[in-house]
C-alpha cells in the first residue's frame, strides 16, 4: 500500500474504493470486501444514495473507524454556507461517524458560482472545527480553481476529476500541481468510456485498448491493474469502483510490479483530449436539482 500526503499533512491511501452506481443493496458488501482485502479508503457522495450502506459495510468489516479514510461529497442543491454545514450533518448521520477524513464539493455550480464559494466557506468552518480532516473540490477546471483561490482562504487538498488514459486533463493536473492540490482520478480504469449510461454508444472503451493490452501481457497483469499502477506511479490518488469481489481484489493487487518510463509514456500518449463525462461548465438544471434526503 502506498500513502499520499495532502497539503495539510494528512495522509491517505493512494487506492480507494469508489461506489458511484453501486446499488445500495450491494454497497455494504463491496465495502466489507474491500476492507477485508486491504483497502483503507472509500470514496462516496451524497448524490450516490449509498452513504448509509458505506457506513454499514465499515461497521460490518470490524476495521476500526480511525483506520479508514472516509471521503464524501456535497451535492450542488446543498450549496450555501448553512446548507453545506447541514449537508455535513446529513452525511455523518448516514455514514454513522462523527468526523470525515475528506469532504469535497461535487461540482462547481458555474451558473451561480457564489453558492459554490459559500459552500466552500462552510467546508473551511468544518475544517477549523475539526469535523473534517481535509477539504477539497471535484470537477474543477483551472478557471474554477483560480476564482476559488481568490475568494477563499484554504487551498483545497484534493481536486477529484475524470482522469484515465484517454483523458489526461494536463491543464488541470498542472494547475493542481502548481497549488499543491492532489489530483484524484475518477473513472481511473476508464469506466466512463464503457459503462452504460446517457453517454452514448460511440465511445471507445479504454479497457479494450491494444497498447494497454500489450503492456498488461508483458507484466502479466490486467489492463485495469496497468491503469491503476500508471496513476499511482504518477502520484495520483485512484478510486476504482467495483461491486464484484474478484475485481475489487484485482484492483488492489498493484503493488508487486512497476511500469517502466517507456510504459508510462506509452500510456500518456493515448490521451484523446476528449472527456467521457459531462463538461463541468455545461448547464444541467435537471441533474443539479437532485435533492439529498435527511439522514
Ligand atoms: P471506474 O473507472 O472505476 O470503472 C468502474 C467500472 O469498471 C464498473 O463498470 C466496474 O464494474 C468495472 N470494473 C471494475 N474493476 C474492473 C476490472 N478489474 N476489470 C474490468 N472491469 C472492471 O469508473 P467510475 O466512474 O465508477 O469511477 C470510480 C469512482 O470515482 C466512482 O465510483 C466514484 O466514487 C468516483 N466518481 C466521481 C465522479 C465525480 O464527479 N466526482 C464521477 C464519476 C466517478 P463492476 O462493478 O461490475 O466490477
């Protein structure tokens, strides 16, 4: 296991379990399995509707709360200072914990960025009060970061963004690096390029990429393991999602081999510059309207 250190000194395991689209009835088992094979970091979100089951999996695992890095996200409908303080109460209530290791804003709200700022101010309050150990953002592009940094005090510890071999977001990675923000990759094994959803059928699955298959064969590993190792070796946090016990274990089995500089460069060269997920600046009123229930 490799740990990463955030800009405030807090450490987190480089690999975490993601639970986006993990059905609530399968989430507790997935979390329990992950903790049993060695994961100590879980990434959930209010908007995933499974925080309660993440907490249940954590308790069922028997692993001590303090040994697990628990990360969740505030949804846009809960942006605003008091609303976001209350979003924290909802999250810890569902998770069944007192504090969070990392709380991040799920998206910039580009059409009303002032509420994004007030929400972040609330995260700063929670940090100062010791309710969260670190705070951050997600899906922030460099111009969102610039505005946030101008109007707030605490530099985010993490920016969680779409990042896999077909979409490197070098500009975001450079902006994060320049400010000491850890880049955390969502869809680190390219889920957004192949799982079903409203993203269209024209997508090319990074999981089927021939160059990755060749590198995988050379290391006797799977393409998913190659992508995760590539992320970790480049200093990123990766949070692969699976509800399948074998794949949960496979995705954690990446600490017994090393990619060469040539392998890393070959994977970097797969970048298409085209995102699989939505553009964070696109207005998406229906999507943003999701209401987060009370705990
Ligand atoms: P991933 O890149 O983690 O891919 C997940 C998909 O890959 C699932 O369909 C999973 O299916 C499958 N899979 C998992 N392991 C393997 C394997 N070893 N071989 C083949 N297939 C595999 O995509 P996600 O988009 O889920 O991203 C990961 C996490 O990032 C999310 O769960 C969430 O926590 C976070 N996220 C954050 C977003 C944000 O806006 N901040 C947006 C999207 C994700 P199965 O379960 O059947 O194994």
